[in-house]
């Protein structure tokens, strides 16, 4: 038997292959590593490779985000080199400018997020140093402006818009902000408008207009001159305005889709909006806005108790940040306000590359979409800080439109059948029929949503109520001045105001805005009592309903008005209540029941025996002003300077939301 022979071992040894790593990742890992001599500064060859290699955004973000504020300051040699090289390469034709913009946007986003102790001075220290900051930032603004206006490709121009937004937003409320407004030879307004008007940029008009909104808000209340405010005020290009308005229509639709995809549970299913409006893909809508992002559905709220939520993932979507630009434009340009209100449907002109209508296009005019969205937002404004901030801005925008363009809202030519106010809370407002309705009816419904659905004992936002009621009064004053009888479900407004009256009586507050809220309720009721029989209200039935509801709620009304016993509004309301109540009591003596027709006839007969205007008088100077409001004057127009702190907070929120979009 043959013996077993030992098989000799193979001379070939299997060696495990090392992990293959892209060159760009190695470059990023070396970014903050010192060289052999212990120096942090990098060589010319290193930076050449750094900017030539395609940017790997997650890896670069991870590298930069991993540094603390103190470590970032300690590494200022590297950060200064990176920033200065990037700014220089924006003007160098030998480098891929779009790649450079991508690197700069990630870099700046990480640097601006650092919690520096002395934010403004530390930013200068990290980015350029005191000696070079002027040169570097002027070159940055010039390079970005040139890329926006003259970029070789659309993708590059869009990247320039977004990088500029990140850069400008990060410098807000620092000394560096002046480089975007006061210290450069020309502002970026012309380049931004050129981008908006360019062929093929329809998808990105919202990006450009958000940038314009941020720049327009820079130091406008502290500084005597913001060039963007001046340019917006003088702007008259109707075509550009329409492109902006149509782009906004898609944004309002995106935000509406998000609400409809995640509606709050409603206790009355029969009042739910038709589900057909929510069948469009929210992801497709978002793709329309930024070209590459899908929706992030927010968790639905549960009842009246709301758990802690991630504000960045709850409505309204971050695309809503465009609304700041709308405020800035509307506040200084009446023509733009009129174009916005009178705009046609957004779905009429926009189509995608294969000729089909874009997912976020709509047959509903942008302003009507705006009102529909407002109704959702104000009903849910108590859920998050973001919702509260944006709800307040919406009310301010409505106030500007009411005070400057109310006749456009009333105009018969602007009637629409597309109003669809949110009805997810009880008691719901009446649904609109198929007949056309004035835009003013939608505005009043939005204001009613504010009044009706935000009464909360522990966190009553009386500032919001003051603004909403001021808007309602300004509408009523306009109708009075122009002798307009406006069709509307006024009886629902009386219900909302009386519910608020009862709430204030049962939840007393020391908040000064609570007293102002009470004063405005009285002013609205008194004005309608004085003038409602021949103007404002569409017919006698609505006027009689007002009087009857005040009589039924006389105890609550008297308690509310007792806070201002000498006010002419109080005198008018109580005179009307006492007068008509006594007439109805006398009519009721002959019968145990009194019909609605008898009530109406009794009130009508009472016109002859009382003149409510005579009660709108007082010797007190402050009360005399109230008399003027009741008889012929509007309330003072909105003054932006009274909301200085709010607009600072708003701008910060908008900057945060835009940064979330561009992550």
C-alpha cells in the first residue's frame, strides 16, 4: 500500500486587499491634520486637489461639523485658507465654479452654525482675519453676483443663489452683513431679477425670491438705507412680478399638500375637506420647488394635546420661507400687491419637459391658494413656534392688503369659486357653494379661523387676537366708507366674537393685549350697530340677527364692556341692547312665543325711536378718538417699527428654514 505523500504548501500567500478609499475622503481627513513640522497650513498642491476633486458633501460636512467653536478658532489658519481660496476660485476659469460653490456652501453652513462667544468678531477671525476681511468679502459678493447673473449653466446659477442665501443668512445681525447691502459698489438685485426672468428658471424662482426677502430685511429698521427696499419700491416690471406670483402659487400648494396629507383628527367627519385635493404627490410637489427633494410627512396631531414634535418636520414646509419676500414686496409696492391679488391660476402656463402639467401646478389662483393655506396655518398656529411666527406674518400681510387694496378684494371681477377654507375644527365655518365669492369673504373667514380656534386658557395669544380683530375692523371701516353691502355669513362672525367675549369673561388676564382685544370687540359691534342698517351688511336680516344675538348675550356683553364703561363703543352697544330688548319684551307680553318674523319686525320698528350715533360721544380725549373710529375713521395703518423684535425673530426663522432646505 502506497504511503500518503505530504502536499507541499503553495508559495502563493493570499493577501487581503486594503480598503479602497476615494481620494477626496483622504483629502478631507488631512484638512485639520498638522504636517511633519506641526504646522496646520496647507500647501498649494493640497488646495489645488481640494478644489479640483468633486465635493463629497456628507464627508466634508462631517469633517467641519465635528469641530467645536474653540477648535474652529484654533484652526483658523486652515479655515482662512479654505475660504480665501474658494472665493478666489470663483473668478478663476480654470476651476469648476459649481464645485467651488458646493464646497463654500457646506463650509459656510458649518461655520455659521458654531456657537461662537463673540459671534461677529469670531466669524471675522475664522473666515478672513481683520486685515483681509474687507477684500475677501467684497470678492465673495462680486463672485456670487457674477455667478448668479452670468453662470455658464442653470445648475451653476442655482448653486450661486443658494450659496448666497447661506452666506447672507449667516451674516445676519453681524458686521459682515453690510457687505451684502451697503459696502459693495452695487447690490445684487439686478442679478436676482435677471435670474427670475431667465428662461428655464421657473423651478427656482422661489429660491431667488427667498434670497431677495432675506436681503431686503437686513438692518432696514436700524439703517437709514437698504438698497433692496428701494429697488423693490421702485420696481414696475409686470412680467417679473407675475413669474414671482406664479412661483408662489406652487409653494402655497406644496404647503397645503403637507397639511392635507397629515390633517389633525377632526371630531366631525362630515365637515372634512374633499380628499381629492390631497391625492397629488407631496414628494412631486417638493420636487417642483427644489428639483431634488422628497416630502417628509409630519406626524399628525392628536386631539387638543400635542406632544413634543420636531419643528423642522411639521407644517408649514420650509419652502414657506418665501413668504418673507412677499411681505417685503407688498409692504413697499402697491402694484405687486395688486398683481398678487388679481393673479390667475398657476396651472395655465407651467408644464414639465414632456408637456404634462407639473405635479404642484394648480388651477387655483395663487392668492386663493394663499388664503386656503392661511386658514390651515392659523388654525394650527398654537402647535409650534414656527407656525406661530408665520401665522403672525400672514395676518400682517393681510392687514397690508386690507389697508391698501381692500377694494380689489371686494371687486366683482375678482370673484372666485376656488375658496376652500379648512374645516378640521368644530364648529366649522359654512362651506362655499358653487357660486363665485368675493376674495374678501375668504379673508374674513381666515380671520374668523384665528378668532374661533385659538382660545386657550394657559397660552392665549392676545397679540394675535389684537391683530386679527384689527383686520376685521379695517374691513368693516372700508365697507362703511365706500357704502358697500357685502354678502357674507355675518352671523358666523357674531358667533365667533361672542364666543371670544365669553372666553375673556371666564378667563381674566392681566395681559394689556387682553384689554385691547376687548376694546376691539366693542368697536366692531358698535360700528356695525351704527352703520349696519344701511351699509356693511347685505340686508336687514343680518342686522336684526346682530341685535338679537347681542340681546341674548347681554350679560356677557355687559361684563366685557364694563372694563371700559366710559367708552363710546360701550354706550352704543348697551343703548342698542336696552332699547331693542325692551321693545321685544313689550311685544312678548301678548304672547308666550314670538316668531322670528315678529322679532325682525319689532327691531325694524325700533329704528324710528333711536339714533345710535348720539351715543358715540364723549368728553374724554381718548374717547373722542374712539368716536372718530366709530363714525368715519379707520384705525391707524400698520407701522413696521412697532414690530421690530418680531421681524428680527422672523428673519432668523426664515434663514433657519432655508438652511434646512439646502442641507
